[in-house]
């Protein structure tokens, strides 16, 4: 077995893959946060809660209704997205004219409510969800054994991220969306239904989070607390990357996942904090974030 | 002004006799600790317009410093509290120095992330006792002769600390320095153009707020004789935001009222609804943000002004 800095390559590559998996979740979540922030001017604290709901609903779908992983992958984001649209209409739409801090506080409250409800129902110990059978065998690449499910998570996350990028940057709908982000009033004056766009954007951003939740269900402990533990790291990712650029959010998310994975190999004590340390360093060197524009 | 002084005097008298009116001193002390915490937080959110989502780091860290100092180093309680407050202020200097580089929503996210980093540090550091927390901190003797193991003695000590903290914040807010803070809250660009070094003012407010939050956290450790991770958790940061919001941010007494309501609520509900407490706290958040943004004291003040027809000064 070959070694690098006293660490076996198998362990190193294993953590690298795991880092990419976590990075995929970072990317999907920070992407959703950035899209929502652009349109609604709200930092969605409940984003982690929706990710958790995505995972728990996947578990519920299987155990209560016998709905398989593959159906959940399509249905759960749809259902959670609809719930998000209802929340946007019922609660968030009243906040757009206020300081964005109120949006943060309201969604924080929502996160507490969701977390509390699911904690009350399922406890905190974690629910088991087995990996779909297609992925049970690891893939032998010759130099390492690659768990197929991890490869699938990375692949499908990348596809979804880049599809989102394409949708926003290269299509007509995306152009309208960007116009509405830039100047909502003027866009509305051109006859575009901006409130509808805002509503759908929120639904879409949340559906991304729920999608990440479904992907996470077989690899992570499904627990009501899984969202809040992740979302704070995602906030750090957003601060590091800046919310100005979609590609920036994706790249930063993946990169930080990898860095976290490598830290777990070389200095495990810091693996929980390394993202925050990097955030502090980036603030010192480039306060606006790596891909951010200077705010006024 | 005399009316206001009379009001505060009356409140102090009420606080002095409260333990004899059948109120449980430990609950009162808990309320006072959180009230001081919320007042310190309000200095930042209510008067400077900075939303920190990481104040639990100061509250929790001071708890550990006080606990460790008193238990392991054998410091007298007053020195332990002072040391803890200074440590929290020092941490506030670092956090503030980093966080004021960004404004608004980013400021909140940065403070939250930094506090989470401290949380993981406390989880792993040897002196905190990890998941178990720092247990059996002795209350000791104040100035060497007042036995704080007696709840009533401790109550008056905690009340004195609270009044000192409240007074310090009140003085700060009503000083020329405080007026600059309010100017920054209202219009940062204008404050800059008037020649104020806005960043320095923000940082100083942050450090003050962190130090006083630390004093509150250290006092709580003295009251309950332990320091745990709960105090450094982001839930705690959220709770202090809620206390301030519910009571009325930017009012002197609002955070005290908010802390009183939330602590009493938790105390009443903890046995009855278990983990649904966080659902209720969350619902309070949603309601406050949607319909009650001025908070209890803010709404009461507005009502009072409408009845008396007095104009806002």
C-alpha cells in the first residue's frame, strides 16, 4: 500500500471522495441560498431545515407508503417545493419591504419549528435508510474501491448544479430572473409577473435543498438536527464565496468539502472548524468574498 | 426625567422585595442573568443596528472561564466574574474585528459561523468537560465574608451585578458615544460623512456588548454552579435575539421584559411539552417578526403616547 505523508492513499482518496460528497451538499445548499437571496433579499435560515425535511420525508415515504428512493428523488423536492411556495405566500411576502434581517429572523423561527416538530416525532438518534441496491457494490477502480453511491451523489449534484447555472445564465427565463433581481420594479413595468417569479424562485431554491436531503438520506444519519448542523457551515461557505456568482457558489462549496475531507485525514481535530477558520482568513484578505462584488 | 427616575426606583424596590413575595430566588436570578445578556445584546442590535447571531459564544465562554477560574484556580467569585467578562470582551474584540468587515446580513452569518467555531472548540477543549460540562463550581464567599451558597445573599449580589450592567448600558446609550451609535444605525453613510470613524464605534460597541454578555454568562455559572455547551449553542444566540425582539429592541427595558417572558415560559413549559418548547419559541419568532416588531415595551410606549397625545421626543 502506497503512502503519502504517512497516510495510506486508500484512506486519503476515501476522504477525498467523502469530502466531495459533503462539498456537493454545500454546493446545492449555497446555490439555493444565493438564488433565494438574489430574488427575495432574504437569507433563508430554514434552508437546513428543508434539507432535513427532504431526508426525513424520504424515510417516511419508504416506511409509510413504500415509495422507493428513485420516486422520492423526484417527488420529495416537488412536495417540499410546494410547501415552500405556501410559506412564501403566507409569511415571507410581507417582509420584502423591510430590513433583510427580519427575513433571517422569521426563517430562523421556521427552522426552530420544523426541527422541534420532527424532534418530537422521531427523537434525535437518527433513522436508518439503506443504500439503493443498484449501488450496494463498491466500484473497483484499481487504485481504490469507490463506493458507488458516493460517486452517484457527486455526479448528480454536479449535473443539477450546472443545470441550474445554465437555466439562470443562458436561458430566456434566466434572463428575466436576473432582470428581476437587478430591478424588480422596472421588470414588472415590462409586463412580467415578478411576484410569481419570486414565489417560484423560493420554491425552486427550497426544492434544491430538499433534493440534497434525499441524496443525503442513505449516506448520512437522518436526524432532525442534521439540517442545523449543516446550514451554519453553508453560511460560512456563502461568506467565503460571496453570493454574487452562481459558479462561485458551486466551486466554493465543492472546494470546502474537499478541504474538510483532507483536514479529516491530516488533522482530524480541526475538521469541524476548518471551514470557519478559512472564512476568517478570507475575511482578512478579501472581505467581499472570493467571488463577491463589493457591497455598497 | 424625574418621572423616569421614580419608575426605575420603584422597579429596584420591587426587585429588592421580590424574594419575600414568594418568588423563587433561583428563577429570579436566572431571569436577571438573561435580562443582562439581552440588554447587552440590545446595545448592539437595538442601538447600533448590528444583528449578531453569535452572542452565545461570549455568554458560554465566560461561563467556562468563570467556572474554571473559581473551581480549578480557586479564585474568589468577584475576580472570577471579572476575569470572565474580560475574556469575553477579548473574544468580542476578535469577532468584532473580523465581522465588521461586512455589513447587514453577512455580519449575522459571520458572527454565527465564528460562534459555531467556538462551540466546536468548547466541545473538544479539555477544560470544558465536553458534553458533560463543567460541574460543581463552588459559589464561594464574596469579598471573603459573604457566603454566596445562601440563595438570598447570591440573589442580592446578582441583582447588584444586573443593576451595574443595566446602568452601564443606559449611560452608554445616553452618552455622546451612544448618539453616534444611533446615528450609525439610522444612516451609516451619513455618520461616515460627518467624520465619524464608523468602524471604531461599531467595534467598541461590539466589545462592550460582548463583555457585558460575558458578565451575564459568568453570573449564570455562579448561580447554577455549572457551565455547559448549551450556553454556547446557536440556539442560545437565537434566544437572546428573541428576548430582545419580543421585549422591544432599542428600548431600555424591553430586553428585561423579553427575558422575563421567555425564561418564565421555558420554566413553565419545560416539563409539560418537552422538545416542543423550541416549536413555541419558533412560533414566537414568526409572530414577532410578522405582527409585533416593536415588541412589548415598544407597543406599550406607542400606546401610552397615543393616549396622552404626547409627541415622540
